[in-house]
């Protein structure tokens, strides 16, 4: 049986996505570990103890456990966690040494990648890295990261035996910005749980989540932060010029300036005279999101950058057309003109025109939604786990390892 240490330093897969530092990566780590465990891979996810009273270990299901590692004060923001890498790494290494060891270390996000890099050298095991976001990618979208993060990512890339990207577009972007790494690059897509995310009755969904039955509904799902661009969604609603349309924003504050970003979004709504047209909904349990998707006429994803675009895939699986930025993984998820519409640039007016195109043509929107649901069926967690299991197996059997010293 393969034994894998999944590293998720800054956010726990047990935490509800949609606020703070919790998002699509939480879903990825949780679902991947579950699918791997069901495929016979023993998975232990190591995450930082982020609040008092957490158990040392949580047995999620057979073959899948989460270990809370003490590292720093409970209320540390993500931006301060780099200072806790040494303590966290030591805690993970001690826990591994107290058990039966591991065959592979798999880091998620750059902080976890640094931890994985150090564990690789300490334990002499292969390192798999999934970055989810990268500094150079974010910079192209206008979100600058510190130079030391970029340097740390470059070192992790140089020592990774395999780097997992979510789609062909992310691979192209990665190779353009970072060149061809010494280790292998593997396309390992995200997926959806189709038992929850599937087409259903719109009226029933609206009644379930308390939305009006007789008004067009545009849905935004994501954390309230500049990267996800909720301001573009709000301004697009204003540009749409339809007083009957409702924008539903499902998500919460994120990062050290999260509360300020929420306040900015609410002020923008008031300034644009949209108080009666915008509904803010707090983060929802992941399986409940499916009802919000089914309640929508269209889902808007105006992100500045996206490595994959899980929201777009979840909406597609529910049979809802998506209007999305033409960036990153969204280029692979949304088939322009077939399952939704891709928008070049950041201008709200362009998003408004795309929204109008969907809302003004119910028959066309239905056809897009049906095509989206069919296309989404290929994305399953069991397939994702099978890809990862093969990568792990190949690396364990491979005697050569990439070796770049840790800084």
C-alpha cells in the first residue's frame, strides 16, 4: 500500500470553503485524499492547528486522516505563516517518524511546497507539488507577490520530482513562465462530486435557498477578494441595466484585509444603486452550493487568474451556463459559445454583454447548460485519484530524484 503525506499547511481540508483562506484547494485536498483512500492509498493530510481545541488527529474515513500540527499562534494570517515553516516541518517529520513512514510527500500551495522540499531531503522520498496558484501567474493578473515567494517557488519547482497542473492551459502557462522543469509535469484535473453537483429543478432550488422565482438570477461564488473580482460582477450587473436581475454573491471575507474588501463591495453596491438587486450570502457548506447553482440562470466567474476554475466546473455539472474571464484554466473549462461565454479583458461592460446574451436567449442558455453538464461528467475524483496513484507509483519505483538544496 502506498503511503502519502499530503501537506496543506495554511488551510485545513476540514474547514468549509468560501471564507478566510479556504477555497477550492480545500475541496481538492479533501476529495483527492478520500478518492485515494478508496483506491487503496493511505493518506495523511498535515495541516496547521488553526484554533484551540482541535484533536491531534481526525480519522475522516478508512485510509484517510487529518493531523493538526501546532505551529505558531492560532490566529496568524496566511501572510505570516512563512515564519512558522520550520516549526511545522519539524512537527510533520516527528509524526511521520513515530509511525510507519511515508513513500511520497505531496505539497499543496507554495508554503506546503517548501515544507515538502525539506521533508524530501530529510526522508529521502519523492516530492510531488501542486501549487494551485503561482506568484508569476498572479503577477500577470495584476496581483503582485513578494520576491521571496517567487524564489521559494522556483526552488520547489527545481526539486520536485513531479509537478501537477490541473489542465493543458495551466501547463502551457507554467512552461511559458518557468521553462521546462527537471521533474515531470503531470496534468491532474480537479473534479466534482456528481452525487451533489448535477442538474435539477430551478424552481425547487430557488425555493430551497430563498431566491425569487420570477427574476433573472446571476450567481457569483467565491471569496470576497480582488483576485476573484466581485467588483467586476457588481459593475457588470449595473451595466446590464435590467432592474429585475438579481446578483447573488455567495462567499465571505478573505485575507488580512478581507473585512475591508467586503465593506468595499457593499459600498459599491450602494453607490451604483443596486441595493435591491444584490444579495450577499455567507459561505455555505459545499454540498449546499449545488442548490445555489441550480437556482441560477447564469454563473459569472470574473477572476483575474484561475489555475483551474472549480466554480465554473461545479456550475457546469449542475447544467448552468458560465460567463467567465478568458484566463488560465477557465479556457479549458468553458467551451466558448457551447457551454458558456469567455470574456477577454476586465471591462464590466463586456461581461454585461455576455450576461445579456445568455439571459435574453432562454433556449440557447438551456442548450449551453445541457452541453456543460455532459462535458462535466468526464471530471471525476476517481479519475483524478487514478492519475495521482500512477504518478506516485512511478516515482517510488524511479531511483533517480531531483535534488536542489533547500534555502
